[in-house]
């Protein structure tokens, strides 16, 4: 019987009797006295199960004041622990600013203790898994935690926001709705009481955030999705347009395997090109993604988007004239 299976059976015995008998465990699991002692030591020292041994009766008792429901519930297989450590490593790499690291560390330490002498150490996992952030922008831990706390406790915030596009400074009162990690950066979706509209704020552009003694206004999830995720990218807007893009036969093999938007429509053209149709509300981010494909992407429609891309390409060419 595998060690993890024995742990689950031991937990069931504790739930029924609150005690473990040495001879009973040896017979039931068909293991040696030394194995039983190693199992108990692991449960007590690594998982924190409060057991005390009575030499006279040869049994371990669960401390009287200990509620069984409070016992550690994370008794996992080595494979499951490896998977969790891998995810933790992924989160650490995604979280380039260290915003989640302090909160993840206790879980990491517990997982390391449970892993014991497994075949793949946490150091090996860290060495073998790499997530490279494309262009993360730094934001302060204190600011992020203030925003996250107000979000979860449903309080309004007073924020000092510096808009990147307009270089405008403004003071806003907002009701936070959700935090979004998008393309290696964090955004706050919120109802802006100052503008009386839903807005997405780049976290690193929030110079300061102060909780207010006011409850946050609640916006229905369907309305949030309609205004903030209906169109392409992070830019909000209730008015949705549809763009049709055509990719060269060379790039088609890559784009065909990508998901640009949940509502996208696509097809292969007879000449081997790939056509993609997707919704968007505001076009800045869509234009940036179109331009990165250079001559391998053509905007078919709408006409105004096609014209904006043409103008951007013409302006870029002036840099090389």
C-alpha cells in the first residue's frame, strides 16, 4: 500500500476513534513497526497533526482539544504536490512585481514539507520551468494590496490616476469590481463615480489609493462582461464593431492556432490564407497587434480601421525614408 493511501486511511481511523494502535496499523497495512513510526512522524512533524504517544498502551491519541475538522486537509500524492509546486512557480514568474509572493510562501513551505524526499525537488521544478514576461510594468505591493483589500471588502476607493494616453492627472472615486491580470500586467475594473461609467485602470498608473468609508456599488457580472470583455483587448466600450483580417499563407499556420477573442469567427480561404473576424470596441490595441504582423496581415474591413492601419504604416515608413 502506498504511503499516501495509508495517510488517508489513518485520517479515517482518527475520525472514527481519535486514536491509532501500533499493532492494528502494522496488521492492517501489512507494514513493519519502523514504517508505522515513520508514517506517524511524518504526519506529526510535516503535516502538523497533533498526536501524542502513550508507551503503556502503545497507541497515539489525537489531542483532546483538537477538532478533527481542523486537521490538515492537504494530504496529496507526490504527483499532485509536484503539480501544485509547478503552478506556484508559474505564479511567481507571472507575478513579476512580487505582489502575491508573500501570500503564496506559507503554502509553498507546506508543500515542500509534504514533498519530502520525492524524485523531483522544488529546486528542480524552479530550474526547469520558466515564464518570461513580455513587458510587465512595475507597481507597488502596498498599492496593490490596498486595492485588493477594498475589492474584497467591497469598499470604495479614492484614487489618484495618471492616464498614460493623455498624461492627465485626475482624482477619482471608484467602486472596484474585479482585478484582471492581462498580458503580464494588472488592471482594475471599476465603476467610476467621477465619470459615471465603467472604466479599466492600469494598476501601475494609480499613484495612490485610499479606502473610503462607503460601500462599493455592485455592477452585475453580465453588465461587466458586456462592456469590458465584449470587444477585443483591455479597452472598454459598449459599442462593438467587427474587424475582418486576412493573414498570409505563411502566418496562417500560427494565427489559426491562436484565440484572439471568445467570439471570433474564422475560415481558410481557397488560396491558403486565413481569415479572422472578431469584435472590438476601441481599436488601439487591435491596431498594435495588426501592425506586429507587418505585410502578413491585411485589414479587409471596416474601412475606418483599414485607413487607420494604413496611416500608421505610412507614418512608420517616414522613419526609414
